[in-house]
C-alpha cells in the first residue's frame, strides 16, 4: 500500500482528522470511561473507514450510524463501554464476538486481546469487514458466517464473549461456551430499549449484573447472504 494512501486511511483529514478523534476521546473520558488502553485504541482506530464515504464526516460523532442491511455501527461510547466491561478483570486471550457488522468493534477488540473469533449472519457485511481489517493489518481475527445464537462451539471455551445485538433472552449456547471466570457482555430485551448485562461464569453458576439502558438492533436467527 502506498505510504501517502496509508496515512490518509489511518489519520484522515478535516472531520476525520486526529484532532477530531482527540475531541471524541475527551468526551468519552468526561462521560466516565477510564480504561486508558481502551481509550487509546478508540483514538487511533480510523472509524471513518467503517462507514460509507458519505457519512465519513460524522464518523467521530458519538452516535450510531447506518451501515446497510438494517444494521448500524455502534456509537463509540458503547464500543468503549463494552470493551471496558469485558477487560475489567484483566487481559483476555480468546474472545468471541457475536455480530461482526462493520468490523469496527472487531478492530477495537483485535488491538485489546490476543485472539478474536467473530460471527456474523449477514455475509456481505462480514466480507467488507474482513477487507477493512486487512487494510489495517489486523491479523488476529478469525471470521465465521453463521447464526450468532449458536455462537462458535467448535472453538469454545472463550474467556470473553461480546454480543453487539440485543437478544430477547441470553442464548444458552453462549453461556455454555463461556470459560470459568469468563465474562459475557450482552444487551438483553425486546423493543427499542434494552438493558446491558454483564454475566460472569463463577465456580457454581453465573452471576448477572444489569447495567446501562441501551439501544441495539435485534439479534436475529439464521445466516443471510
């Protein structure tokens, strides 16, 4: 890749410049996010590459944006919040992501943990996400096109599981695939408003913690081309 093009990819110009990203990080910090590693990864990850060019000028607003197929790229606050929750007990070496989407959360996770295994039901979205991660030279992600409700049992267990769509109930398959001491971060509920839930696999079962009120697209069954 040509160096000038690579610089534009990573650093952007105008409304995608580093100064614009720095303002976003300051806002996230003021809203209570404090993990310096997570904030630094958010700061240096070029979110404008994960949205259509027509929306690139809005990439560093703290808001969700459409990515096609009735899906959205999560707001930076929520990406950072869920990443912080996942890492709250220390570094993780094996994380399952349900819902690749644009690949933005995937790219953030890839810089925070050793290995990411990402499942997406919409093949067209996942193929584009793969291309973006190749552009950014993030090579510690393995992708699967399939039903997120089923997880990825062949490679279980996982130290962390993150779900980027709202489930009506916590999928039993994901609980089964969580390693002892592992953490599952998932939005749960139906309708426009859900609850973010943290579930930790303890020695004698699971502890469940209801956290923020959130808004996510629903976690649907079945793969789609």
